[in-house]
C-alpha cells in the first residue's frame, strides 16, 4: 500500500515496488489517498446497478459484439471454465477517447480500437461524464505510478534474469505509460500482462 502523495513528492518507492512485483510479490500495488477518488467513485458506481437493471431492449443497445464485447455492456460472455460467468456484468469503456485510432484502424482492428458505446443520458443521467472523470483520474494515477516503476526497472534491469523479478509486470506498466490508454470497467477490474 502506498500513499498518493508518495507518487508526487519524489519519495523513493523502490522497496514497495519490489515488494509488489518481486519474487514473492502479489503483483499488485494499492494506492490510497487519491484526491477526489472516493467522491467520484461514490457518485459513479451506483449507476452500475442502474445499468445492470435496465430493460433488455436498452441493454441490447449497449452491446458491441463486433469487438467481442470490449466496449459497452457484457453479461455472460466471459467464461469460468466452460460455463458463462453470469454472476457479474461489465461495462467497458475508454475514458480518454470515444473513438481511438483512425477510422481505418477501427475498421481493420475492431478488437484493438473499440468505439465507446454509451447509454443515452435520459436513460442513465450523467453516466458517460462521470465514467470519463473517474476513468481519467485512474489513468492519471497509473501514469504517476508508471514513472516510479520505470525508475525501479532501470535500477534492477541488469538483475532481472538473476533475481526472477516479475519483468512482465514492469513491461505492462511501461506500456501503459507509453501509450497512455486505459479501459474502464464498472463491476470488475482486471489486467492482462
């Protein structure tokens, strides 16, 4: 667990990053004290209940099959073993842009460049704006953390092969920082490295 202020005040986070991503690390770092986060979360997350309980006709408008459900509403499309996961629903979006890449990119690679699908404001008031605010804040915090992970990786890059450090996690964070993209989710959070 690290404090948000440690990301911004020059604190050396080597020990915490190694604790998270080192040989015995859990592969995750929690950050507390993010200004505005709790208020944004409290304002936005209850809307996930509203989304999940929309009539089927409204939910169908939020499904994007051509991106394999990488944008908009997804329920029962992910699997736990061989069975669909019906215990949760997810709403995927990019908080930075509604239409990433170029039109050609989106046509050729819809899985990599999904276009956001939003409910109409009359259906779920404020959903899009609040999703982008919360997701944008989360992205900004990841960028700050990535800078510290970059510094850490430079310190240990020569030791990587010898210490069995989780180098894949460092590469993932570096890619997040370099490409400045993210995907927000309402009811679950996951990362693939």
